[in-house]
C-alpha cells in the first residue's frame, strides 16, 4: 500500500506502475479479481499443499471468461483461494472459495455472505478434490443453476447458494450436461427482438456487438435495439 503521495508525484508514480504491469485504473480490473484474496502459499508457506496466490490470477481470469460466455457478465462475488485448509485468506467467509486439498486440487466452498458477515460458506462434499484443470467443468453447472433459478437479477451468488443449499446444488450438478446452459433462458434477460428490418454495419462492429451481447445473455439484435431505444429515448 502506497500512502501520502504528493499530488504532483501521482502521475509519474502511476506511469511507473503501469510500465511494470500494475493496473491503476480499477475500471480496467474485472469484478472477480477486485473481490478476490489469496494466501501466499507456495513458495513462502511451509504449510501449503498447493498453489494459491500465484495461481489465483489464472483462476479469476477463467471464472470471468466463463461468466461472460454464459451471459453473466453483470455478476460479481467474493472469492478466495488458499493453499491449505488453515484458511489464512478467510475462504470460509467467501461466496465462492477454493481451499487446497492436494497438488493442483481444491475443495469448493459456497454460500458465504457477500458482505462477509452473518454466516460462513459450506463445503460441497462431492467437490472435495476438484482438479484445477476441471475448473470450468465444475463451475458451469453451478453458474447455470444460479442463472436460471435466482429469485431476482440482483440476488447475490452467495445468497443464492445459501438459499438453495448444497444438497440441491449437488443434485443439479449430477444431472447437468455440459453445454446445456445454451438452451436455457435467463428469466431476467430481455425478450429477444423479432426483427422486421435490416441495417448495414461493418463486420468489426458486428463482431464487437455479438461479443458484448453474449456477455449479457442477449443476441445481437436485442442488444442493438435496447441501446438505440435508450440513446434515442424511444419507448
């Protein structure tokens, strides 16, 4: 933490940090990373049985990519990663936590409060030794359940997991087929627009629109329609 930086020195300091790869604009940091903490683990901690701090950027990036792919880019949650069950990074308070249980393996805990209060997370027994390579396959059914069964668009991920309970989550995981979220609707997404007209746009703009629409769980025509209605105040 850097404190008491003179205003005249701030720009030079931020430039130096950016030169060395340290992001200074919080808006450029994805919401999963902003709410994540990891313990040092390897190579500094003699109690560690797997990586934590050094692997968390990868975990965060993969979680964020999966959320965006599934149309949940408006989702954020408190996540923690530790190299052993001692819990120095407070994983047992997180909405989603990965607790080291072996080399490149983690226990999965869910259901902590988004404000880190009131309750602790709960272990998912069937995910006691999740392999890091299986991160996306493990989290996809849980995110699909959250997307389709949350009570409101704003229901926090941790609150959802606590409400439905771990037994229901494990039952859903057991029946889920990877990729089936694509056929599931979002109860809080906009209705798809039935187009009755066409307009030409360049291929690079179309690609960007399709990418951003996918992150929100829309198709491209629906996103374009929503943006134009808002920009032009069309009811």
